[in-house]
C-alpha cells in the first residue's frame, strides 16, 4: 500500500492545470482555464480548471473533482494508480508497505492487464536488443531504413523470435496466468503458442503512456501470415479509441495547435526522428469518431498525410466527412506517387519535410476537385458527381460562415454559380431536417417546471461556506422588543462575526436540518472543519471527501465561475462581485430558507388544527401565531438587505 506520506506529498505537488493540460488543450479564461470536454463530444468549451482551487469541472457531463478524480475519470485509473501516475510525473519517491496476498488478489482486472502489458513490452525490448533474432533480422529491418537507436528507444520497439513458447514460458514463470495472456492476444487459446512469433513489435500506448496493446509486423516469408496484426480488443484496449504516437506527440500538438495524421507506425517514427513531433497514426485502420475526439481535445486543426495510392486516397475521402462532422479544420497533403510518410521522409531534413507539407497542403474542396483529371474534366457526369460530393461535405460543416466561404471557393474552382451551389446545399440540409411541422411537443406541467427552492437555498448556503466561510463581516440585525404597553417594536443593530458562525447560529436557532442528504453531510463536515481549524483549505477539504461528495462540492464551487467560462464580460454583461456583497448574500439566503421552512411548518400545523380537539387546536393556533411573528421579523430583515 502507498503510504500517507507519499499521498500527501503528491497532493501538495501536483497541479491540476498541468495534469489536465497533458490530456486536453486549455486556454486562459480570467483566473481559470477552459477547454473542450474530454467526456462528451461538445464543440463549445464547457470544461473549466481552477488553479487557485485546484479543481476541475465539466459542465457538459456534470463530472468534476480534484486532480486524482480527473485521472480516475479520464484514464479509468484506480485511486492507487492515479497516485502512482502523479508520483512518477513529479518524481516523487513512493513509500509503501508490503502488500498482503489478499491485497494482491484484490487488484482489479484492468490493473493486472496493464502490468502484464508493461512486463511483456520490456521482454520484447530485451529480445530486440539481446536475442540473435533481434540483433540480426529485426534490427536489420530498421537499420536498412535509417532509424536510429534514439527513435527505437523512444517508441520502445521490440521483437520476438520464431520459437513457439518463449513468451508464454517467460510470463508463466513470473507468476502470470495463461487466461490473461490469451485475453490480451499474446498466446493462442487453441494451442497456447506465442502469437507474435518472428515479428517486430510496436507497443501501443494510451494518452497517459501506459502500454495497452501491441502491433506486430511479420519478418519471415510465411505468406499465410498477415503482414500486420494487432492486439484483440480487451478490457484495456480498443483500437477505435487509441492513436499510435499520441502519447509521444500530445505536447507538440498542443504547442503547434496542429496534428498530422498518417497511416502507419513507421510514418510516425520517421517524422519524430526528423523532429516533426505533432503526428499520430490510425494504425492502418479507418479513422473513427473516438479517435477524432482524442485529437479535438488537443487541437481542431489536422493535416492528413495519406499515401498517394488508391487505398490511401479512399482512406482520406472516408476520413474527410468524419472530420468535418466533428468540427475539425482539415488540410490534405498527398505525397508523391509511390511514397508514404516513412519512405518520403527518409534522407530528408526537417525544413524539407516541413516546407513540403506547408506548400502541398490543400483543403478538401481542392483535394476533391483535383480528382477531376484532365481526361474527365469535360465529362458532365463526372464533374456533377464530384460537385455533389463536395456539396455533401460542405453540408457537414456546422459553421454557416465557413459553409459560405467553402461555397465561394467551390464556385471559383469549378466555375459553377454560387446560387446553384447554395440551392444544392439548401436541398441537402432540408432533407436532413426532421419534419417538425406536425411534431407535438410534450406538455410541460407546472409541477415539472417547479424547482425545489429549499434544495436550491441549501446548495447556496454550502457555496457560501465553501467560498467565504472564514470571512469576518458585519451583519445588519433587527431585534424584536416588547414595550411596557405590550407592543412589539423592531430595533436595528449590527453584529460582527465570521460567516460560518452566523450561518450555524441562525440555522441552529430554528433547529433547521438540511433536507438533501448530501448537503447535510457536507454542511456537517464544513462546520466541523471551521470549528476545529483556524484556517480553511478548500483543496484539502475536497481531497478528504468521498468521490460522490467531492463531485458535489466541485460542482458547487465551479458553478461560481460560469461567468468566466461564458466570457460574459466580452458581451457587456457584468456580474456583481459576490465578495463585495457577502453580508447581503448570507443574510438573504438564510432568511429566505428560514421563511420557506416556516411556511412549510405553518401549513403542516394548519392541517393538524382541522383534525384536532378544541384544546389541542388552541395550542396549535398559538404556535402558528408565534411562527407568524417570527416570519414578520424575517420579512423586516429581508427588506433591509434587499
């Protein structure tokens, strides 16, 4: 188990903005950062990170919490895995006690598979560097193509010889079981033979750098074997959700605000060796929505580097539609005939490759129109087909301004009037629109519209305690005094106290308990913290909460920052600074809650009077009168603070 000393040090050192920034592109927004949600497929940023509070909140999915919560949600880490990841990132030594057999057995399946993949990756690397097959046949493949040791090490390249059971026996002798090796596609379920025999091995990593699977290329002349094979889908690997090289390239993608997309493993390796580090590969499969979502978190600008052969062009065409529908900005760079990024980049410098990509990148309209070769340019049917395909692609673009620009470009390039193109676009969009003319909207009842005012006020009081609980302010008060003649008079007074003291005493006076169970727990923990400690640290408070309460608290705190997320100031909408109105905010919230609860109590007592005897009824009426007097006092106080 990881010691508390290590955990405390991780929390003290880790910065949520740095950790989250490793996975998604963040932009400064006031004192916070914002970006696209990594949990939903949104196009307008609703993900916010607060460096001062060391928390994050995703308003599109409702998720939120501290730095550990982010890793647990985004990377599906367990709590210990998240701590280990941060300790490694910040070079913190992990102090831990020996795990018991039971604790080892309790390790979840995912963690076990992660450990096996890491163990196997290291075995493949050792075989590549030390075995006869690795030093001769496998290394020769890369030597002939000009890959250096630094690049091979950077991508943890490995190999496996032709022996049938080497990997299996090595894993079994180190305590791993055959069922897990079969689940990861490392050995055959039929005969338990090693599946990656006589192959180069390319470890496939998650965005955080954990090995989750393998790609492998055959090196012998066995024509019955596939040239490339990948790990099968498992609890930790889904080829549709991963991009080769993303872990190595993510920081440069954010830095350059651009991502190159290639097809193969060695394409990515070649560009990295040249010094172009913002490139990923779809690993020879068609690009998926989930893969595009991974890129969108880092940048919205992509350049596709697909081969110039028919398969490469077809792959590019399929990807264009998907990229446009996800709001991406696309350029296509078609390489010279017979070249792929790996072969084209061989013996070329950074400037030569960079300049070629810049000078030969075209948008999707130019790419599609270039398919109208000279031999078919005068063919109306071919031209119509290409134009219709371009219009269909333009219809995938959500931004109407971009659509208009693309229409104008298409008109100039293909010599077709804008009006005809706009009409065609309108027809496509009309076909996609659902028929809403006769669509009945469900009736909305008043009950469904009515919000639980008490719960809203309870949340507001929790928010006040979290943000201003230790602030000392002067509160306006009104005392109710009975004169000699028996008349009640209201005398204004002032009282200085801390916000948490004011709230605690006022709620205690009416013996108020929170209706919402989560708010009740958070309120109690907050009051305990304020009473026991001289200062209140929000980060420490959140870190000590259960995941459920941590998410609740984060949501409450980050809702306070929605003003910065929506950038209302730029729209001439100015929100009052709450700090300047703490007295009013506290008083209004408490008094309104107390008034609502009194109304509820009076309603309950009134019902009882109808069912009670005369003596009991008199007592109940007297109690109701007392509550009305209290309500009158609260109303006076409310009028003073509004």
